[in-house]
């Protein structure tokens, strides 16, 4: 079976569009975090943004192998979420749901690709699903800490580090302003899992 005549071809196009949209939704979330002064939280989100860009790039590259001629258009019909608002905490919660939905979809796409004989594409969908699971866990931890107000407070002393100047200090709560460079709290590197 030729890729251009397969269901996998349409699934690649759907995945490409989904990753492009996820990237932009997360850029909105990153923008919101920066505007609220959460510089390091925004940096963590930005890493996911770059991952989503690369997922889109990989799906697009696979699509380009389907035809020697330029692909004029691929008609796809798929639902894409528009749930996010300008609320960082809620957007983190929604991002967890969205990532879990992507895991489900990519797992289904992998089964189809496998059945159609596209093992390399099936593996691509499986590996991207694994990364989306890591994203879901990251967003879930950030949501949990932000909603419980523990993003800069821990139950025991931990080592906080200023991402701007490298100053470190062990205490239960991060400083409001770095004692060395005077950067605001949002520059303190985040600790994702409380030990």
C-alpha cells in the first residue's frame, strides 16, 4: 500500500495539525506565565512548546515522503480543543487532559499504521505518545503545585536556585527577591517533585 493512499497518511496530517495547535496553545500558556511573573514556569512550558514543534516537524517530514510532487492539500476532519482561557492554573489542568487525549489518539494511529504496514510510522506515533505522557505528568505537577500554592513553598528545606545569577539557598520557601542579583521570585528554578 502506498502511504498517500492510506489511513496513516490522513492520520499523519491530523497529527501534524494537532501538534501545531498544541504548540500555539502552550505558547499562550507560556506567555501568560511570563506576564504573571512566573519566569521559570514559563521556561518549563517553553520546553514543551519546542517538543511540540519537533513532533509537528517529524509528522510533516513523514507526510513529505508520500509523494514526489508537492502536496497541494490534505482534507482532514478532526476535533481540536478550544477550552483554554487566560487562566494559568486552569490551562495547566486542561493541558493534562489534552496530553492524555493525544496519547490515546497516537496509540490508535500506531495500531492503524502497523496494520497498514508502516512500522516506522507506527513507532513514531508510539514514541511521540511516550513524550506526551511526560508532558502530561509535567503539567499535572505544575498544576498541583500552583493550585496548592506550593510552587515556591515546600514542607521541608530544599535548595532553591536563582536561574539568573546561580545563587543557592536551602530553606522551606523561596525568597521574594534574590539576595544576590535582586531577581524576583519568578526567576527561582522550580522543583517539580517534592521529595
